[in-house]
C-alpha cells in the first residue's frame, strides 16, 4: 500500500513537471516564432491548429501500434467538447487583441474563482476555508506580478468573459469525461485532437486575418520558421498530454492554482533569456504567489486527510451487509442462553 502511494505521488509530480516544462518551453519557442524580433509568424490560431494536427497524428500512430486502446465516447460529446475548447482558444486570442495586457491578465486570474463556482454548481463540490484563503493569496501574488495598465472596452470585456467561461468549462469537462467513460487522458486527447485540428485549420486563417489583418498565404516561409513550428508542435504534444493527465489526476482548481507556477517560470526565464525587466514588484508578487501555492498544497492535503479520517471512522462504526448476515446466521445456529439458569430463550 505504501509503495502504491509513493508510485502515485511520483507519477503526480511527473505529470506536473511535464506540464510546467512543456508549457514554459512552448511559450519561449512561440515568443521567438511570433515576436517582431524573431520570425514575426503572427498566426496564433492557425499555429494551434498545427499543434492539434501533430497531436492527432501521434494519437493515430499510438492506436495503430497498440500502445493505447481506443474506447467509445459518443460523437456528440466529442463535438461539444471540441466546440468549447476551440471557443476557449479563439476567445483568448480575441481577448488579448482587444484588451490591455493588464485586463487580459485579470481575466485569466478570474478563472480560479469561476472554476470553483462551476464545480460547485455542476458537481456540488465544496471547499474548505483554508483552500479558499490560499486561492486568494495565489491570485493576489500573480496579480501583483503581472497586472499593469487596466483598460476595458465592451468588445474586449465580452470576449474575455467568453474566454474565461469556455476555458473553465473545458478544464472541468476533461475530468468529467475521463471519469464518466473510464478513459485515459491520452485516449481522450487522441479522440478530440482530430476534430479540433480540422476546425482550427479551416477557420483559423480567417480568425488570424481578423486579428492581424494579414493572410498566412502571403507569409514567406523560411527554414528557421519551419524549425520553430516543428519545435512548437512537439512541445504542444507534451503540453496537451500533460494537461489531460493533470486534470485527470487532480481537480480543475488545482490545475489552475499550481499552473500559475508557469507564470513565475515565464517571468524568470524572460528575464534570463530575453532581457525582460524584473522589478521589485514582480519579485514580491512571485514570492506571494509561491507562498500561496505552498499553502494551497498543504490545505488540499489536510482536507484529504480529514475526509479519509471521517470515512474510516464511519466505516469502523457501521456494520456491512456481510457482517449483519453472519451475525444473523450465528444467532440462528446458536440460540441465546440465560447464563444463570442455563435455559434456552428461544
């Protein structure tokens, strides 16, 4: 039992590690690919389509070689999930275009309370006071790190709301589908990736044209661009797989809270690799955020231990059906006797 717990803990850490490394790596690769100082490939939605196309190809090869098994999930659920996921991607891109960076960051931070409310509405999930307090600390810390100017306009506000709601629903749906159909994270991803890839590659260029005013057909491809697109797609496979792994193992709230570790890593690597400014405000915010993540981890473990103790106590103080049956059989076979008179009472 102890070995199983250790193996589970190691695999949990591995999933988080893969998600953080791949997510930070893909951000760094995309920064070089899409920035004006790099290759100025500004077609974010189409690039996401490339990501899911490569992910779908990996899933197809995995199923063909027998590495993973294909389980049945109704097509309407896959289509519904793909629509929600693509709405999330498009909404985030539109929010980034129409809003200031400060408001965009605030909208991303709002996903944590939105996920909490959605899980409470959809799954009747409740959170302890310690978990709620740690979430507030994380939100404040990341807010101090990232939020600068905050300008709001109606179109940007609507797109931000759409992005937050769809992203939160997507992350909750991943865990729900995995539990509902007893399907692994990679198997679910291999089913949804082809639908997302086709839809994003068809509609992505139009969305990108609306966002940037540029057509991808007019972009001049070079060997460096191809290299970074391949690197970005490779990292996207690990990022997508690890996201499904993490949400399958943990809750969507945990994924959001600990996922802000990526923000801290991105800020630090941006300072080390791209000469980005790292101010006292950034450092203070990162320290608060990390403290909040540590408190959150402690609070979740405490909540789990309390629930396990309650369950064990309840199980200990209640008889199972099998135990009741054995007692009844014992009474029938051995009628009660009065110890003083030694006479049957039956």
